[in-house]
């Protein structure tokens, strides 16, 4: 595993005194899609802005493929493409001119073949001579990506790439981002949509109030978060969980009247059938049952609110 981005003890206190980031540590691997998930105001844009040299950190350091973003700013920055959250771009330039100009900003020699490849990949080739002002919202977003890719960066930051876009465009964006990853670009995206993190990411970091409270492989996170519970109301209260049922993850309520079984997504159905059989064999009868599944939304909210 090769670490392409290494963040340590990064904090930001704005001039107002507001602490937007609190000692962030994070390593991002080359070639992964990393989703930074967090509610509005969590500090996502601040973090990206520091990495891209737009905002100064208060403490800590960031290395981009070994280049320090402050001491070695040009080398670090030239490896990064940034698709900003706000759609700001000059209205009267043509698509071709805007993307070529972005490349020039990084001191890279003109490379029309690369610009053409990027515009084609983003379905903007037939718009290359159009003025930006004439583009639709979706095209403008794709243009921002084209600009960010103009200098052949190895890491692409997408700050809320689908905030406020319609469902169809979201799907297109996801497709596009996967395609970019397949070409070897490391992708870091921020989002406040859980389904977007779930759909896109190899790993997910959850940020809340300036703190990175969790970093996990997506599949592992989904396994943990996708947990379901079966609760049985017992005919007769139990004093303890019988030892013959100790293989199951069972919890007895304090009054002994309810037994709760927690199970994951994979081992669900068979687990329940066997549990009910084993309960019968142990002579435990129940009068009612219910299942609950915490949605990702619930879990996210509880993770974030646990910190308040
Ligand atoms: N220039 C600034 N001065 C003071 N506070 C700021 C500034 N920029 C952002 N903040 C505050 O920092 C917090 C994090 O903002 P931001 O990084 O934009 O969050 P996110 O992108 O996760 O929504 C917010 O409370 C925001 O109001
Ligand atoms: Mg933001």
C-alpha cells in the first residue's frame, strides 16, 4: 500500500476564534476513492482548502506524495486537482480556453491531446468552442472537473460534487468518478449524503465538528452499520441467558422479559431460524417479536450526536 496523502495533527482556528478542525490524522492510499462524510459545517471544505493551499493550517502538516504543502507548495499543488464546491468560473471564455488556461496555471506545457482526451471523457468535446455562459448546470460541473484534470493531477478532490444536482446527473457523476479512479487517479470526495459515500467509496471517514471520528473500509462500515436486531417478548421472564444459547449475540432486558438478538447482513436469515429452533429446544417461549434495522441515516446521526 502506498500512501499518497498524509495528514497529521492538522488543526485550523479561523481568525474569528472558531476551531474548524481539531487535530486531524489521516492517510489516503494511492488509487482509492475516499469519501469524507459529514454534515454541513463539519469542516470538510476547510480540510480540502488547507490541502490545496487556499487556507493556512494553524497546526500540523500535510504531505502529498512526500511533498510538504507549505515548504514544497508547488510540487505538492501540481499533483492535486480541485473541483470546488462553489461553481465559479469565467462566463465568457470558451470551454477549450478555460481548460487550457487551467493547465497553464500549473506551469505545464500545452498539451492539446490531453485537453481533448479530458473533454471527450467528460462529454464536453462538442462544446469546446461554446462560451461557458451557454452551458447547462450539469455541463458546468463537468467543466469544473475538466479544469481540475487539465494538468494531469494524481489526486482529485471533489468537494460536494453532487450537492443540488438531479438524480440522473448524480449517477453520471458517480460513473465518471469511478472511471477516473480506474485510470489510476486517487479520489477524495466530500459529501453530506450517506448514500453517496456508500455508493462510491472504498473507504469512508466521518467528520463532525472538526473531528475525524471514524475511518473505515466501506464494506466493513456497511457490515457494522447494517446490523439488524430481533427482539422477542418472552412468555416467562428469564434470569439469565441460558448457556446453550451462548453462541448467539443475545442480550436480556433488565427485567428479563425481552431477549434481543443482534445480527449482521450476511448471517441474518439462517441465524434467526436456528435461534428460534434452539430457543424452542431450550423451552423458551415468546409471545411477540419485532425486528428493527438501523438505517445508515440513524447511525450517522447517532455517531455525530454522540459527540455533542
Ligand atoms: N473564513 C472563515 N472564518 C470563520 N469561520 C469559518 C470560515 N470558513 C468556514 N468557517 C466555519 O468553519 C466551519 C466549517 O466550515 P466548512 O469547512 O465550510 O464545513 P463543511 O464544508 O463541512 O460544510 C463552519 O462552521 C464555518 O462557518
Ligand atoms: Mg463544504
